[in-house]
C-alpha cells in the first residue's frame, strides 16, 4: 500500500501510543522522535528519528530506483480546456478559492499535498510531531529543490509564511493563519517549529489552503528578492511537479514539467501543459471533437450524450466530487428584519425543491443530498439523521403564507463553476420551484471570480449558490465553513451552533470531535440554513492524444496532470 493510502490513519492511530512512549523514555517531544514518516513511493532521503518498517523502506528504494531508471524524460504537449481559473493568480501567496486549484495543485506545495486518495500526503515535510496543543514541529524533506535547482531551506519556509500572511490584499485563508500563529522558527536546517496562539486540535489542517493541507505555500526567497514582486506574481519559483512559465489572464496558463521533482514517481510524462480558459461548454465540446483540446472539463449528462458517437473521445469520471447549496445571504445582516430569518420561510424554500427531478432531468447524474454541507464519506455524517428532504409543495405554500412572504421578491445569484455543473440552469429551475409557492426571484449571473470575492466580503443579499468539493472531515467543515466570520460561512451568529464549534475547536479526542460534529450538523439541518442540490460526479472528456490519466479521489477540479500520458 502506498504512503498516500495510509499516511494520516497511521498518524492518528499511533499518536497517543507515541506520546506515552516519549514520556516513559524521557524524550522531549519537540525535536524528539519524528512522526508519520513517508512510506513507499515518497522518494524521501531524510533520516529523522523513528523509521518506517524495513520492508516499506526497501520497497520505496526499489520503486524509486526502478522509476528513475526506466522513466522517459517529459515530452510532448497537451491542451486542457477549463471553464475558469477564478482570478487566475499564479502567485502562490494569493489564492482565494477552489476554482484556481488546477494551478495550485500542480505548481505549489507546502508541508503537505493532496494524495491520490484525496487525503493529506507528505510534500516538503516528511514528518511532524504535535508536542502540545499549541506547538507543531515539522521535519523537512532533504533534497527538495525549487524549479531552478536551488535547495529548499528552512529559511525559505519561514520567509514564505511571512510573505503569505503579509499580502495586500490578503487571501482569506492567510488571514486565519496569521491570527492563529504566534511564531515560526527554524531551530536547525531540517526543522520548522510553529507555535500557535490557540490550541490546534486538527494538526493544522484547519489552517490549510487550497491544495495544501496544513500550512502555507512555499516559494524561493532568493528568487523573489532577485526578480521583484511583479515578476514573481506572474512566474513564481516553487516546488511542484509543474512550473508556471506563462500567464495570460483571461486566456491561458502554461505549465512546464519539473524534471528535478523530488518524487521520481510524480515527475510529469507530458512536458508542456496549457490550461486554456474556455467558459462556454459548447465551445469546449467542439474543441474536444476537433482535437483543439486534449482534455476538457465540465461534462454533464446531456454533453456526455453528445459525445457518445465520437470514436476519438473518451469520457472519464471521478465519483462524488461536489455539492451545491443555496445560501440565505440576508442572515449576514444583523440589523435587517428579513423574512429569511424566519425558519418557516427557510423550510418552505427547502421543501419546494425537487432534487430528484434536478438530478434525473437536468444534471442526468447524482443523488439527492441533505440540506447541509456534508458528504456521506465525511466524518460526522449520519444517514439516519441527515436525510434528503422530499418535495412538499402544499406545505411549502402554507409556510410561506404563515411567514407573510407570499409575493416576496429576492435576488438570486448565479455563476459558472468547474466544481459543480450547470449552476445557472439549476438556479433557473429553483426560481421556478419557488415561484410556484409564491416567492419571486431575479437571477443575477456574475463571473465566478467576482461572485466569490463578493461572497467572501459578505456583501450580497438575497439568495445565492456556493459549490464545494468533497471534504473527508466534518470537523473541518464546521470549524472552517460554519463558524461565524469564516470566509464561506452563512451560518453566523447562531448561538447554539457557535457553542458547538467553540467546544470542537478545543477538543483533541477524535471520538468526542465526531460527536460534536454530529451535533453541529443537526443544528444546521434542523434550522434549514441551506438549500441543497444533488451530489454530483465530475466528468471529463479526453481526446485520442491522451493514453492515460489518474485523478485524485473526490477532487472536482482538473488535477493529476503529472500522470497524464500521451498515445505513441
């Protein structure tokens, strides 16, 4: 089994046992035995304390040697058409949302990355030890290099924290990170110690950024100081399997293979990848048919049907990748007496929607989901409690009347996303459902980057959708997305929910964490604070030029391009 498949479970299972061992042996936790070492396939050459079993270590050496000996150099090129890259930032220090993930996942790294199974896997750190509730020590990977061949140092990592948390304007996750971190120090070249201003019960995962669980993106300090901020924003110097070489905003981002990547198994096969911005699905469909694009995203049922007779095109799927919820934006305003604060109104809008019809007739994929931001594979999900609600138009009409909202009018936002298909069309369907019960909506469709920027600033009012990729941690959903003031929260100022989140943020026992998650999700579910849409899979189309492509489990954005292989 690869290190990516068991890395996090191994840490969780051994954490308490290791602490007991360290205390009994009289070893100081910080700087003592390293935790959760890389298993097979990681290309790690460090020696940092506790070693993996000899069989795993031997397997890693053999696999790495075989890969290095037989793998050909990156060659060829591929064109990938995506609906959007959000603000299309190629600066590792300014990433504001998931829609830029195709850039982040391939080019930027921190202590950890997302592994093939969708869980954290080692990147620039090979181990970490949580000595106490407010201190984490990372052991750094030896031999890691930036794209220009210069070594990654502890100084680069410390400098990157300062650069990331001092950006103006800041990326939303960096604001949270800055408030949570008291200091970042490098006691020796192979070690980074992070001290926090509060307890960190989720091993820093609650402070992650897009594509980089637990930490911040790392870049070269020497390069930044050499080229300056403006050049760095366009063509940075980082460590991922692909290097950013060109960025034409609104058109494309070009990526070049990093042949010196520290993990031989993840050195790209394709030398040059161009991520082309093509918002219109019909244009992307035409491109894959003519060969102008080699990979396209955003394929849904009707589009997939249109490609069935194209012998040169293949549809590939990643299951259960995204969900969509419509939010009540008036809840942000503590001074308004909006009817959205009436639970009868919120329930009416929830039960007016026919999710099954949306799944079968519009999306032609997916299954109804509960009215909370949670996946069935997430910790804290309880199928017996969090059930999809059936449509009940008669009750919805009665509730709207009781709430005094018959004939009310609201703005309904919309945008196009690469994580969830047909959002504007789904909003049209919802507008129809709600009109039937006496609620009128005016749809305002905006460019996705603008939409998310305004959402994070909490300026919109009325109603609007938010799409999310798959999460495996219910605790992180509550702490990162339901907490008052969080960048993607619309459940602010709900006392009983915030009380649960406060307790969860200070709880280190995984079993107790799980029970608190269930309590928090039940509050959101019972309060009808979100209007759900069906869970969806992600479908891509590949052309005849593409031989193979392995994608990360649960990720709805273009990913895993380092595994892309071309037909001979």
